[in-house]
């Protein structure tokens, strides 16, 4: 089975079209048409654009779009996946849990300290009028 780029190039040449004609009819840049024909899909924009370019190219040369997309999908099936080891991915190490507990306790202590500083009554910061007893100010006597 020939690659999708070679297949499209053969179809274009069979129709007697140049790359520029394909570019004009599909509105795909000539450089992208060349990359498609050379199977350099990694040098094209995202996957959605590649599929759109391939559909447009297939329409321009008169071949079924589904066949072109099937060839493309078959050529891109290889996935580079590295599995994680199960022992480290399943649960955190005991030392990590202990460190998180210590950090939580320290943050709780710091929060309590900050709260006590903010809510501490300040006798020196009161205005003089408020620091006198109520009975010492003649206008504030309760009768």
C-alpha cells in the first residue's frame, strides 16, 4: 500500500494538475501541498488542519475523501506511550505523606499566630476619649 502523500501525488499527476493548481483550488499553501506529498505531516499545523488539507486535496483530484483519510490514519497508528511503573503511581511514599503532614501542622501554627496578632486587643492604640472610664466624662453619665 502506497503512502497517502505518494497516492495523492500520483492522482494529481494522472489528472495533469500542477501543485500550484491544487493549491489554488484547495486554498492550501503550495509548501503545505509539498509537505503532504512528501508525507511530512509533523511539519504541518495541528491534526485538524492536516485532515482538512487532505480532504480538500482529495476533492481537488477527484478521489474519495474517506479512502485518503483511512490511508492517513493507518500511517499514523504508531503511538509512543511510555507506561508508568505501578508501584510509584499507585500510592505516595510514606515519607511524602509525613512531609505533607508536617507542612500542614506548620501552616496551622502560622495561621494561628497571625490570627492572634491581628485580633490582639491594643490598649495603647485607643484614643484618649475612649480610655477614660464612663463615669469620668460628665457628658456620658448614665442617669
